[in-house]
C-alpha cells in the first residue's frame, strides 16, 4: 500500500507546480503586498481538510491523534522555520516542487533541510531536538479544552474563508495568462494553462483528506507531511534500511516527480543556477527549516495544514509564529528601509540611503551610456537586491518615448516583483515597462500586483522554457 504515497505525491506535485502554490509567498505577501488574497488559499486548504477529516473520523475510517504539545519548541521552531523559508525561497513542500522545476537553489535548500532534519531527529543533533521539546503540556486540542464541538470551529472557519474567497475571486477572474511567443523555440504544451490559485487550493485540500485513509492503510496514522518523510529519505539513502522508505518518503519523492513532469510538459523546466548570494541564503535557509520544523513538530504542511485542520494548539500557534518569522525576514532581509541623504557618488544604486532616489540605472539604449535621473523619493521601501548595478542585465533600460525594460532573469521570487516595484516607483504614470523573468511564481504575483495597483497589462508572453515577459502601462506610482 505504500505505493499509494508515490501516486498521491505525484498528483500533489503536479497540482503545486501548476497552481504556483507557495505558502511562503502566501505569508510573505500579507506583509509585502498588504493583501490576504494568496493567504486565503491556505485557509481554503485548512477548511476542506477540517471538513473531510472530521467526516472520516465520524465514520470511523480514521482515528487522528494529537502530538504532544511542546509550546516553547513550537514557538521557537516555527519562528526559525519562518525565517528559513524566506531565505530558502520556499517552504518545505515548495522546495520539493520547485526543485522539480530545475531551480538549483531549491536543490541546495532541500538537501540542507533534509539533512538537518535527519540530524535533529535521528542524528548528531538529537540532543538539541530533545532539549527543545522537553517542556510539554497535556493541553493539545482547542475544542477539547473549550468544550465546544469541533464542527462549530469548522463552520466558523469555512464561512470566513468563503467570504474572503468570494471577495478576491471577482478581482482575479480576468487575470491574464501567458501566451507562447510564436518562435522556433518550443515552450511545451500551449494548452496547459496554470491552475487558478483557489482551484489549486481546493485540489490540495482534497488531496490532504485522501492522504489520511491511504496513509493509515499503510500503517501511518497521519495526513500529509514533509519534514519526517524528508528525513526518512536521507536515512534510507545513508543506511539502506527499507523501513525508512515508507508511505511518507514516497509521498515527497512523488512531489518531486510530479512537479518535474508538469514542468517538462508545459515548458516551465529549466536548470537555473543561482548566484553566490542566493546559494548561501538557500543553504542557511534549508538548515533553519530542518531545525525549526523538527522543534515545531512540523512545517507549513504538517502544522500549517494538517494540525490546524484538527484545531490543535500546535497547528495554530505554529502557523502564527511561522508567519511572524516570515514577516521578520521580509522586513530585514527582503525590504530594508532606506532613509538619509543623497549619495555623493555618480554611480546610481538601489540600496544606498537617499532622500532622492535614482530612477534605477537608466541606460540609453541608443547611446549605450548611463544617465542618472533623480526625483523626490516616494513612500516605498527600496530593495537591497545584492546586485551589481554596473551589469547591463541588472539595469532598467530606457528605450525612448517613455518605454523601459527590466531584466530579472535569475532572480528568485519575490525579487522579480520587488525589482519591478522599485523601478516603477521612479517612473511616471503612462510610462511602459517590460520585465523579463524566469521565476514561475512571478507569473501570478506580478499580474496580481499590477491589477491591485491599477496598471494595465499590455502583453504577457512566454519567451521560452521557464522564461516570461510582462509589459505594463503604469497607472500610478505604486506604494
């Protein structure tokens, strides 16, 4: 029966990849974009799982058990995990499926995550793990402690989620999708459009419900999970013991396989090697993820989707502190504030403290020279991208007559969007800017942001394998 783990994981990997389903982005966008639209997708998953698991439990098909609740470990571990997933560019499930898209940075993060989780649970760091989880409490279930029937919590969550989904669905109905450029370069199937976010959330929720009886039939009384299965993959590779190759281990391997097949079949696979800064961040982020998830007793899937659907303290507290960790990393790593006086040097930058912000490095495409234009700094946070502004591929190029181009290839999400926001803040209403990028998640994030800020999308094209270009006409300077 463990083969069902591989089958279900393959379906899940394909859905995650085609739906651009990234919990890190959901939590990050609450801070960076001030929107609950992506986060509502996570609430949809939790609501569907809560309904399904409660029905299966009532019918006696499954018997969910609550893990011991270690509050200090859950708080500290989730905070560390939240910081880690921002550095790594994706959560646990996101790292597995983005590895299938060819992102070498995700490979680095995935290896570091799985190794550190194995070290915490069965290796050299078990003492650290045991110390972190040594303080536990018998209070594990919100429903049990309050005496309120679980269905009351399920109904409240589901109704609130439905209202949010209805509110955001209307604004996203006409969101454009990329069209393949008519060139000699094959870009895969032209009919495999991405799965709309909320539809993908419904599918993930249903898969999460189905996981319970399939997993139980294989002797594993749990739903979807990523951290312990990832640890088991490492243990199996190191020891060769077949007991580690269980239902969960096959599930995560299936996620990788499903994502790879989906990306290959739709022209979204390409091996992308990160720069040194991104590679180091991925490595550190992966270590934080493995240690944090082990302490917390789960990741954004095990805690953020499964335990929350059971209305356990562990699930909801873990989700809250993971969110806090993501916000802290977004504030201090992704978008540091820039305030002060104008730099004296002639070379424009995106991360120096300024009162007047250079309009990114505006390069005259006809003369090939750099012209520095300054305007009063708008009320936005300039982004330290860790990029060399002297490299042509990292500049906003002035094409003349109010048209500009921006190359963000090689930047992992959310940097394409942050670079675009940074550039837009220096331009004028009515200007046209095109951005080329190869981050899959940006195919949803950039159009959504454009719609939220009133910018018109003039063109959205897939240039080649995992490479897109969006052209915007600016309505107003974004905040």
